[in-house]
């Protein structure tokens, strides 16, 4: 309750970043589903980057496939998109953790 009043801007910023992370996860999930559709551009470009269960992309596999792909191709562009989504999600997740930690410190500091 105190946090909501005193730190509404900080909380809003954290929630905004969490929303962006959810949007990225949804986009990645949509790409996973598209990669499962036989003979689609996504299947050809991203199929090898899926994990064994076919439920998610593996960052390492994406990087490997990206090295094999020719720049400017549909395959390259889709792999690059997945790589960027991973990077964006990672940086947002780190920012959320840092923001939450800073807010927690502020709350503890004000509690005493």
C-alpha cells in the first residue's frame, strides 16, 4: 500500500517492462507455432532452432542457424527477429530485476 502511494511511478515502470516481456513471449510463441506449420517460411527458417519438444526456440540453435543463413533471405530475417526478441527479453528481465531490487531497498530504507 505504501509502495503504491510513494513509488507509483517506479511500480508503473516495472509493470510496463513486465508487459513488454509478456508481449515478447507471445510473439516468440506465435513464431514457434508458425514454425510447426509444414512448408511455411517459418518452418523452413526456424524449424531447426526449436528444442527437441518443439515447444520453444533454443538461443544456441538460433545463433547456429543464423551463421548458416544468407543475409537478406527470409530465413535470415526470421532468425534475426528471434535473436532480437531474445535479446530484448533478456535486457528487460534484467532491468525489471534491477528496478525491483532498487525499489525494495527504498522501501526498506523508508521502513526504518
